[in-house]
C-alpha cells in the first residue's frame, strides 16, 4: 500500500476532484455485499475544504480511498485533474528504505533527481570530448528538473514543514525503520503537504500530533488554495477549516451535501431531519386515509376502479417517503472481568532498546500491581509504544527482563492494530483471540460491537480505522485479561463510541497501562502513577501531568 500515491487521470467519471465541469456517472460504494452509498455525484473544486462526516463504518475512509485511486468503486468512477496527496488512516507503507528526510523529498521525486545529478557530476569529472558534451547536456536537463521541483530551497521547505508538525531535526537523517509510529505518521503527513498536490485527501491527520502541531496544521489547511477533503474526529479542526460538509448517511445510503461551515451545518442538518419527520408524518396520515377509504370503496363493484386508484396512491405515498434518520448505533462495551492473579502480575527490570546507534531508552524499570492504573508519558519517539510492546511480549528488550506474575493474562491493544490479522475475517480474528471461545459466543460479542450477520465474514483489510479499533477491543473483551496494555485506544473513534469506551475503562477492575494523547481518556482512567520516558522516572500522578498528555 503506497501512501501518498498520485494516481493518473481516470477516463470514467463519477466524482470530480478539482474539476472542469463535465458529465459523470453515479458513484456506488460497497463494503463487501453491504451497500454504503449509491447514486452519488460529488464535486470538489479548488478552494473547497470539505469535511466528510458520518458514523464509523458509514464509508468515509472507503470514499477517500476511491477518490485517491486506491480502491475501485462498485459503480461509476472518478475523474481527477492534477496530483492528489492522500494520507490514509493507516500510515503503514512498504517504503521503509532511506531516511525520514528522503521520504519527504520523494513526494517531488527530489531524492531520485538528486541521485541522478550526483551520478552525472561524477561522470563529468571522468569523461572528455564528445562524451563530456553529452554528459553536460544530461546535467543541464537534470538540473532544470531539479530546479522545477524546488531546487536547493526544497530541503529547507521540507524540513520547515516537518518541524512544524513536531519532527525534531535529529530525526531527519534517521532511517525510516527506526522511527516510532507517531514519528512515521508525521513524516507521511509532512510528505503530503510538501508534495505540491492540487488536492489533499487527509484521513485523521491529527492522529499523533501535539497541540502546537494541530494549531499549525489548522492554519495551514485554512489557507490551502487547492481542493481539500478531511476526515477527522477533531471537532475543532473541522469547525475551523471546512467550508463544506458531506454527510454520509449510513441509514439512507446517500451523501447530503451542505455548502456551509460546520456550525451552520449542525443547525441545518437538524432542521432537515425535523422537516423529514414532519413530511413523513403528514404523508403517512394521508396514506392511511386513502388506504381506509379505498378498502371501504372496493367492497362495491361500481367503485372498485376508484378504490384501486386510492390504494395505489397510498402505496406510492409510502414508497416515496424519505427515510427518517435512525439514531446511530453505538458499541456496547464492557471490559472483561479480570481473571484472578497475584499481587504483582507484571513487572519489568532494567529494560532498554536501541535500533543500531539510535538509543530509544535505557535502564527503565516498572512494577504493575494488581488493579493499578499507570500512564506512560514522553515526547514522540521517546519509546512509549516500544515499552508497551516489550511488556506485551511483542518485542524483546536489549537488556533486563520482563517478569510475569501468577495468573497473568495480558490484553494488548496496538495503536496500528498489529494484533489483528488483516487477511483473515472478523470472525476468524475473534475465534483466535482465545482458545475457550465458541462461534455463538464470538458472534454475540461481535454483535455488541456492531458486527452483525454476514459482516463477520468481511476481511479485516477492508474495515475502516474505527471498525478495526472496535474489533481489536472486542478481542480483548473475550480474553479475560487482568492487565490491559492500551496504546492510543481512542484514535479513529466517533465521539459516541469513544464515550462508551471511556465509560467501560473507568469501571474496569484490572490493571491498566495506557499511552494516550487524549486528555479525556487519561481522565477516565484516573491514573495512580506515571512513567516518564525516555528516562524511566516514575511518580505519583498529579493533575499537573495533564499538561504533558497532549504535548509531544
């Protein structure tokens, strides 16, 4: 999966991204057999800053992938003009070679141009005569290409964007394979913004960003002159940036377009729902009157024809009614009753991790007592996810040891959903979560997480980020875990599901070790202790530590 891929123009039309005015076919999207939207015409012009809105699983990320050329629609197609910069919700990519700065520069092919220029320069120093002339011509062409892509000022531009997103200078020349998930996400976002794309498709761009970086991103996007599509659960970002809202209605399988800002949209949408309900009530009343009158009249042979006409009109009225919005379902979540365990189910002593010459942390020790609640804080790249993975047994520490106490059962939630098998189905992932579970119980739990019927046979790779989050949490629910290791558990969730998870977290009786930039999640946890990385200092939780939660 190539992040920031810039697809070529498609010949079929259905959605237009910043567009000439042309005809297009109606777009249809499906998730497996389930219809998401149909008969959709979408246009994103330069200057449009569109927010995609809808509950988890409504099709926001699916639509973004189709617009970016990552997936094909079930019907219709997309016409694109110019480059498209696409930031998927899942930032993992096969491009793990090279440095962080090279990755950003590659958005304009500057890394490849620079390599060609270096090769031609070496050739100039070793050739003579006619070969030298040819080499000079090649150098002139490569230099022109280099200047067109930004020239020597491009590196400074790339570094400035990355720095504004919280990437420190000492990370620029680190190998991609050594970066944390948060650092990698920032590099991918910097690459998209540096690319010079005419249209940006950004799926949850504030994930892993600190408060200062989010403010900078808001200002940048507000002034962006091209087309922009944003999917985000950051209400402040949506409110300040978007000037259009596309509401993806999962109940009616349509997209409602609102040519207005966020606050006006909220008011207008409620007015629209009120109108629909009123119109439906009036139409149902008229249909009922026609139905009753028709049934009375058809008993008389002389009025049978008129009666049939009334019954047809009643049926037509009912069939033409717009569906009234059904309240979005919310996952009913309860973390497992923890299995019995000893006084200290999990501990780590003198732990350290290095990637080559890059030291992440060293000599970190921690003790997780029964029922304790611990938050891990630190700057991006300080090793928060690395420490959780070591405690979970997913990664080996370079030094020291992790000790499992009596009866330990770990429930590990990975921020990039690494615990899930993307090639297997929802049900298969659930069945492999614990040896004790049977299919009826697995289906029952999945149903409470809004995976019902044939949905359980969908492969994980087609799920949205929010759906993967729900599935990963569902696998923890059946585990009977007495120690939860949670890495950004509220990322990608809609507000209603987030509140449900936080409520469940506050009631959980087992031990919790959590990494989160979500102040609300930390408040719900009610932590007793904090571990500060990379030094590994441990302290009693104080409210002043809230200032460090959203600062990276």
